[in-house]
C-alpha cells in the first residue's frame, strides 16, 4: 500500500524535463560568456583610450620641447680637460680666454 502511495506522489520524469534543464544551463553559460566577453572588450577599449590620451600628451610635450630648442641661442662649447667654456655666438664684443 505504501509503495502505491509513494509511486503516486513521485512525479514521473520525462525526457522533456532533462532537455529543459540542459537548455536552461546552456542559456546560463551563454549569458555568463557574453557578459565576460563584453567586459573584456570594455577593458580593452579603456586601455586603448588611455594609451591614445598618453600619446596625445607626449606629442604635445614633444612639440613644446621642439619649440624651446628652436628658441635656444646659438652657443659654442669649448672643452679642454676639466675646463669648459661656453660662448654665446650672438655676443658682439670679443672674448679672450
């Protein structure tokens, strides 16, 4: 008698129930993979944007350094041993060393 009651209480598992579980697991895996791929793409874009910003900053700094180098007065550096003499070429009076 108890077997008959237990058999009536237990639902009969059909193959369709397993397919539903398998498809829901596959959907969860696809959603997780999609979120992961999206986050990796977002991180890549952020890193690329940071590199572009740094490149622009370095280009601006290089242009400033080039402008300063163009504005530098012409000089001559004379070295002999431990002695170094720097002479400005725009100077009009003669300098004897």
